[in-house]
């Protein structure tokens, strides 16, 4: 498994986990911090999953 995609997915998961801890804990998370953690965590996970996708080589004659 490639190192960078796994690192991105792990960082996104930790960001989402931190968001859950902030929202469930006694501290009321500010709306801006919650939005940054939610969008940032999702974006990191998506970027890691996109990097794990095999690339299609259009010059080799593979169909789209």
C-alpha cells in the first residue's frame, strides 16, 4: 500500500475523529472550526482514495 495515500486517509480520519470528540465533549466547538475539520477531513480522505485509484493511460489505447 502506498505511503502517501495511506497518510492522507489516516490524517482525514483523525480530523473527523477530532471533530466528533469536540462535538460530543463538554466544549462547544465554534462553527468555523467544525466546518474546517469536517471539510478538511473529508477532502483528505477523498484525496487519498483518488491517489489509490489506478490511472488510465489514454495513449495506450485504453477506452475511457
